[in-house]
């Protein structure tokens, strides 16, 4: 019954889910120096990987995957990479297609369930680098990709030893409904703004792509965008079909490696269906940690920068207690 008990107890301002969610991207200004490697995909596109290596020799590489419209520059990616480097682990941060600062070559970019890219990247790392252990850390959408990948693919490299996922909408049908609520209007509008820009750019780059630009600009919810882009481009029947097929929750039961899901109970992006207590109770290798506070990919403790590493420390502790220990 691997349901873990949380010791996350932030100071008063950070007990607010919205304060905790917004504080990290607005006020955490950590820096990092990456070494970028561009890899060519099987479909003649590219994916940019940003490496950050420890000063010490290590047999372990941690693969980080960002959330919706994030990148290797997202604060949670930088702080996690820095903390892992300090703990003597090498890291590589994935920039999903169109998220590295340069538009990808194809009309297709990424979506919540596009695990073929994760599989390709993981196999590339396993086959081209001399690491004995590869661990995946996924945030939000990247966490959904991670969980779905681990439960969906049977031919995963033996070098992949486990995963940690954070703030994951494992049930997209209900989580998109949560995001559509008034409480999340600021976040939703920000997501829609950047997605609209990218979709409009694609319509200019690919004139044969039939897009109702006026309808796109009026979009106020995810289904409006998905109906015009995700559904036709990735051959889904409808937004509802996409949510069902891209959700990671049905795949959790198939995961064979030690895996942790950290979802805070006050995360305004997540529905009740995004807390898989049943799966955690019935599995030996799937762990669930549900802090009372934390917001969405927040988990900031206080204004004291030294104390604000609960999330990063939790990731490292799970790696060392449950993954590398058994590797």
C-alpha cells in the first residue's frame, strides 16, 4: 500500500494554492548553464535536449520533461536540474516540439499523450550514452506523458529504472473541466494565448492547413483549440476522444518500475479523478504522495530561498530510497 505521508508544511502565504502556483514562475529566478544537443527524429523533425552535468562521475542520468507550454527554461526544470547536479546526477531537460525557442519543422508539435517522442528520446539516451540508470521526472503534462509511456510501452530499455511525476492531470476529461472554471481563468488564458500564437504560425507555415482563424482567436476553452488543431492533426475523432486516449490514468496499472506521483490536494488544475488512491493501494511499485498544500508545480515553503527545495529534495529522496537503491 505505497501511499506516502507528506511532511510539506509551508508558511501561511504559501498555504494558498494560487499564491504557491504563481510564486515559482514569477519570483524564482534560478539560473543554469545547459549544453544543447539537437537530435533528428524518425519523421525528419528535431527535438532539442539540454544537458546539465555534475562535476562528479555518475552512472545516472535524469530525464526531465516540462509541462504545457513550458521548456527547459521553466523554473521547476532549472531548480530540479540544479538540485540533481548538486546530488551528483547528470540531467537532460527535454524541450518538446516547438518549445525550445525555435519552431519545429512539421505541422505536428506535441500533445498530452504523444509518448512516441518520449520513447524515442529515452531509447536515444539509452543507446548513445554510457549511463547505467535513466530516471524520468515529468511535470504536469510531462508527468502525464511519463506515466502513459511507462504503462503503454512494453519494449522499454532496461536502463530506465523509475520515475517521479509532479502535478499530473492523469484524467484529462475531468482536469480540462477544472481548468475551464472561473478559479483558473488566469492560467487558462495564458495557455490559450501562447497556443493560439503557435497555431496561427503553423497555418502561415503550412498553407494547406485549413484553420478558421477568427474562430481560433475567439477560443476561450481548450476544446475550441483542440477541435481546430489537435483533433485533425493527430487524427482524433473529437476533443473528448483525445482526452480519453491521451490520459495516463488507465496505464498506471501496467507500470513496472518504481514510480512516484506527487499531486497536492489543493491543486486547482486537478479533479478528484486525478488522485489514484486505488491504484497506489493495489500496486507495489506505484507510490502516491498527496500534500495538503502545494498548488500546481509550486511546493514553495517560504520566502526563505534556502528552505524552498522541498519538491527537489523529495525527488532526490525517492530516487535514492526506491530507485537507485534497487538498481
